C-alpha cells in the first residue's frame, strides 16, 4: 500500500479522475496556478525568517527583497492566472503585503522554541503500521515543555469558518504524527495563518477526536484502495486543474479555444453545438408564439360561444372553415387518492357495464354517461360521488360544398 498524504486523499475526494491522472497514471503537468506559486514564495520567506531569526532577525525589507528575488527567479511561462481581470503584478503585490502584515503582527517573533520548518513526518494510523501517512508541517513550535504548536500558512483567497477548521483533517493528522514521535506531548494547538487576510485561527483535538479521525482516514484509504471507477467530478476547482486538456469534460474546449475564429467556427464539434443551440432557441421562440396564439384563440372561443348563443346557432361559418360549438358532458369523478374513489369504482361495477368502462378507460365512461343520459338524471348511487356538467367545446372543420 502506498504512503498516503492529506493532499492525496483530498484529491480523491475532490475528483476521482484527477486522482487517477496524478497518482495512478503518474501524468506530470508543468502548469501551476498563480495562487500556488504565490503560496510557495510566501513559504520561501517564512523559511528564511525562521531559519535566520535564531542568529539575527531579518528586517522587513530583507524579507520583501527575498520574496521579490524568489518570485523573479521562479516565475515561468507555465504559471497560469485563472482570473482574467488580475495581472502577475497584482499577485506579487498581494504577496508583499502579506509578508508585511505577517512581519508587523508577529515581530519580534518570540513565539516559543522552533522545532522545524517544512518538517517532514511519516506516521501510521493502525497498530500494524499498514496505513502510513506523510506530511510536511510548515512550522513546528514548542511553546513550553510538552505544549506543541503546528503552524500552517494559507494564501487562499477566502476564509474558512471556525467549524471547518475544527473538522480540518490535515493539521489533525499532524497532531497524530507528533504524539507518535514524542512521548512528552501534553497539548497540541493547531494554528492557521490566513496571510492574505492577516488572520490567525486556532483549534485543537481531543484524544477521542483523534481516534475517530484515524478510523475515518483508514476507511477512506480502504475506499481509495478498492476503487476501480474514476469518473470526473466537475466543480469550481476544475478552473485550477492541470488536466483539463485530457479530461473528457474539458478536452474539447481546450483543443478548440486556441483555434483562430474562422477555424473555430468550422470545427465539427463547435459547429454542431452551435447549430443545435440555434434550433433550441428557435424552438423556444416558437413555443412562446404558440402560447400567445393559444391565448388569442381562447378569447376568440369565448367570443364565438357568445355570438352563437345570441344567434341561436351551433355553427359559425367563416370563408372556408366552420366553428362547431357543441355541448359536451363533463364528468367530475373521484380521482385516485380521493377517499370516495373505491366507493365510486364499486358502484360502477354494480351498473353492469364495468367491462365496457374498464376496457376503454374513462372516455368510455363519458360515452356511457351520454348513452344513459346521466346529464339528465344521475343514478342515485352516483349522486354524492360524481358531478355531471356540460361545457361548450369548439372545433374547427373545413367547409364542404354541401355546407354552402
Ligand atoms: S478538470 Fe475537473 S473533472 Fe476534469 S480531472 Fe480536473 S478536477 Fe476532475
């Protein structure tokens, strides 16, 4: 079984296809989001700050220069910016401001004994050491004997809620790790620095919570190990995914968005989608039109019925069509779910034409009602169960020669 990490498990939870590309197919991608690049540069500065502070505390200027140097040295064409309204310099300034805020907030950095920066830990979740996990702690501190602090720098553009941090898996796994490594651990604080916002958040875990986390993580690893199906899962995080060019959800977009406009519009897939969308729009327009016409016809029907009544006529003649107005029997009977439904069905069975009704369903009921003249005298047993009404129905037919 491979050694797992929080980010490996997180990738599985985010999108199984991305997990497959990364950890099973080992497809390496050069691309890196500007947010991840900025995060790395901030970490560079923290490494320098905490490595040097025991000799001589670097000044803010020195740290910002270090940030700029690391930025220029590492910047490359593979770094991509998702937000089109932002520039490289916007992100560089954001990083410099984060360094300044951090420096001013914690200067003179007497936060305890520093035990490690970017400290690698490999630990296990079970007695047999079968389920192994590794991670890197951004900064491990000891506040006083046996009181540890696990610090993590985040350059995310949004803040988590405290409830999310209280459930956070990454630092809690590191908590398990240091309790395994050292016997003197009495207390562990988990500390997040959301440096873009100049905010610090803290949380801690009880022994019971850590036991539960071990169980859940072992169960998640079991799921990963037995998974054979790796479907894509679309989310807002796809914008930052390096595999868009091969992912079935985005490969066509990726392939076509670089084409010149004339080639783009002729590309088979693009042309078909555009044609389909245009027909769909046409359909929508027609449906709207039909709805409008239905409304107009309804008004005409009302007017035609009024004219016919006034004329004492049942047919109105146009140039080559006739509007026929008929009285139709309408039976309002208990529908399924109605408390009288069974009584109604039982009574129909006693009438002697049940087969006739059932065979042809409820249209036949209407025929029976007309034949038996229920509109004039409704059978006693149906009286409280159905209502018989007559309504005007209009139909349009062609005028034949003998209609003239
Ligand atoms: S683009 Fe989205 S759906 Fe496709 S592999 Fe990446 S994360 Fe998964």
